[in-house]
C-alpha cells in the first residue's frame, strides 16, 4: 500500500455554466458572503461531483510556450510526476447542482488538455486550458471556449476480494467529428488514496483574462509513474490523434504518470 502526495494534480474543470449568483439580491446575501476566496469577491455558479483520470506527460517546453498566453510559462510538476508539464484530464460527471442545491443533469464527459503554468509578472500558479473535447456536443465550447463537440464512451470495472488491493480497469474513448481522438486503457491496483482540499485557479488560453476558482475536495491515487520508486500499471494503452496533442507530438512514450481521482467534488466560482 502507498500514500503519495502529488503537487498540481487538483484543479478542474467544468464546461458548464449554470447561472451565477446575483449578489445584489437580498436572498443571496448569505451565499455571497461565504464565496470570498483569496481576498476576492466571487460568485458561485454551481457544484459538481465527478470521477477523473489524469494523464500526465512531458511535452516540449518551447512548443508549450507557444500555446500559452503572454506572461505565462510552463510550471512542471515535481515528486513522482517530476518534469510533467502537460495534463489530459478525463472527466465523467456524476452529479451537478445549482448554487442553491437544485439537482441538474450530469451527463457530461470531457477530455481537457491543460498546462500547469506560472504568470511570473503576477506571481500566480494555475492551470491554463489549451484544448479539449466535450460530450454531449451541447457542452462545447464550454466556459473556457476551447472544447470541441465529441462523442465519449467510458467503461470502468473493479474487483475487491479478501485483503488484497482492489483491481481496477478503465477505458476512455473520446472522439470528435473534426478528427480528434483520445483513447486510454489502463489496468491497475488501487493504492492508498490521499484526500486533499485545494482552491486552484483555472484560466483559458483563448480568453487570457477569463478564469474560475474551484473549491475542491478530492482523493488522489497515483496508479502509474515512470519514477523508479513509484507504482506501475498492470496494462496501459494510450493514443491521441488531432488537436493540440498532435501538434505537441504527444505519445505514450511521453507519459510521466497517471493519477486516478475516484472522488472529486468542487464548487465553481467566478470573479464579480
């Protein structure tokens, strides 16, 4: 069994955009007062619960730099994800509610392509979304303006017998009519999950001044890494076609690690 603390794994991501709170309305006074993060006055738009799989890769730094807005530079991960500077975040929506707790449809599935980056002038560290696929098609282009409409299939199977670690198999297949295709198949043993609370910022490469802040409670499980002392997947297949990932010449050989996030809850906020 293992417990691994991973930096920069937590941010993400919703295409959706339920109605934001109007803080000028008296009925929202209590909610708005609780939504001040990092000294900023924020509006909570909605909450979501998801299952996720993060595929961390090492891409060419100069090529990544060309895709980031002015002022941003790639900020590689450390530890068991040493030098990883690009993430494909596979997301399956489980439950969504508006800011008052009313349930909303939760059919969305995403493949989000993001760069952990730093704005040296402002001293900010955040994720910058450079590309992505969204299913159903109505979820595109999403809040960050970069998702393409896609079709997605997700399969997941787990078995747990006796006192041995649970065995898990996942298959993600997401494709767009534009020719983008992301496929991940992995089999692994479940480790010791690390629970954490984070409040990351997430920016859009297309709209550099646009960002959201998430209040996240999640459980991370590092299930595969190239680090000599880290866990290895039992089986792993990975392929990508089209989009920014093809431009970056991403392949299975560039995988640094894979993180399973079986429990991910977030509140999504916009600056007023």
